[in-house]
C-alpha cells in the first residue's frame, strides 16, 4: 500500500513543498522514522528532528520554520497532529479492507447481508439480523438475533453481541467486548435470597462510537441502554442497564457506571471512576481519575475530584491542607504547651 506525497497533500488539502512523487509506505514517529515514512511535528520541542529525521514526508504547520532538513517533501497543514491522525486512519482503513465471507462462518438464512461485507471464519450471525454495507466481522465474533449493524462498522475478534442490539455507522468494537448481556437486576425476597428480574430491553449504539477491548454494556431492564453519537469508551469499562451517555463523551479505562445513570454531552471521565446509580451528570463535566461520584452534578462544565467527588479546585486546596497536617499538628501541640505555660505563669503571679 503506497501513496505519493502529491496524493496525500491533495487528500489533506495541504500545501506541498518538494517532490510530489515521493513514495509513502507507512506512518511513523519522528524519532524513529525511516525511508518511505510520513511523520509530523506539532510541538516546538521536536523541531530539531527536522534536521536528523529519515522520514520521506513531513507534516508541518504553515507557521513552523525549518532552517535545514533532508526530508524530500513537506506538506503544510493547519493542524499537523490532526492531519497525521487522518493519515493513520487512511492506512488503518486500507489495512483492514477485507471483503467476502470465509468458510466455517455461520449466517442465518433469514439474515440480510449488504455489499462489500467481510465475515471471517467462525463468526456467527443470528436470525433476522441485518448487516449493512461495508461491515467487517472478524473471527469468533457472535452477533445474535434481530440485531442491526450499520454501514462501515468493524466488529473485532471475540465480540459478543446479544439479541436486539442496534449499532450505528462507522463504529469500532474491539476484541472481547460484550454488548447486551443482562443488567444486574435481582429482587430481594423475604428469605434472604434473590429473584432474577428479566432484562427485556436492548442496547442502542449510535454512529461513530468506539468501544475498547473487554468493555461491557448491559441491556436495559426495559427500554434501552443508549450510547450516543461519537462516544469513545476505553478498555475494561462497565456500563450498566438503562445508562445513557451523551454525544462525544470520553470514558477512560476501568470506569464503572451503575444502572439508570445519565451522563451528558462532551464529558471527560478519567480512569477508575465509579458512578452510583440513578444520577444525572451535566454536559461538559470533567471527572478526575479514581473519583467516586455519589450524587447528581447539575452545573455544566465543572471539574470534580475525590471520593466522594467534589469541586476539583476545592479538592486541590484540601490536598494541600492534608499534606500539611503533620506540621499543623506539631504547631498546635506547641501552641498548647505555650498556652499551658501562660496559664501557669498567671497563676503564679496571683
């Protein structure tokens, strides 16, 4: 898979300096670039690599000045980092561009399969499921009955998608993800045992969502667990029944979200954050790693930290005081001694 600098420049809407015929075979970091690679510089502290890099093509901002370089072609763009991400997406798309149905896969006779679909060996497609155009299903993935997987979505190896799940366009579901398993619903009985509450809802995942490896999204008890457009979920995240996550929210690894919690749009959630159930989180909320969120957050755009989580800047001030506690204790003990001496002196004077 090769591109020329001219082709890449046209695709990025950039401005080319140098040869348009330079061949690009792969993207790489600026530190270890070699012949045929394309790389970028966006941080000024890396500008020295422009002299030493062996990359064939370099993405630079219009404002970046390079006094010396051996690079054959420079492509000037507005945002080099974003441009490089687009280049990587292009290479990734080409690398994963498989089509056809491999032997040993099972597709129900009632399933509907679009064009340019790839279904790998040992994949399973259930009854009345719809697989739209350009979908890729990798080995040992299971897609249950009455599911809908829309155009261009990628389902990687070992993914398990339960019945009635709806997944939008251009989603990426990484290896080991489980979507649509039963929510954790059990009613306590008088004898101390628990009766399972049937989970009859489903999961709806909108367009451009990415779900990291071994994450789990439970089906709703009734209704739907909903992951809205553009949400990015890291590895090992647990999303419980009837949760709703707003557009373009980002959730880092090992976060757990309890049932019926509603998280707003464009939130940033750090790793190992825990949410109790039945709360609402306002749009634009930022939650620091390892925080415990025990109540609703109503004001938009605020940052929180701690367990239980509270205002981020207040938590920083509290940490400063906490670190000073040993010295503060010594000061208090000293003041107590001085106060006791004053009392003794006054008693003596009387």
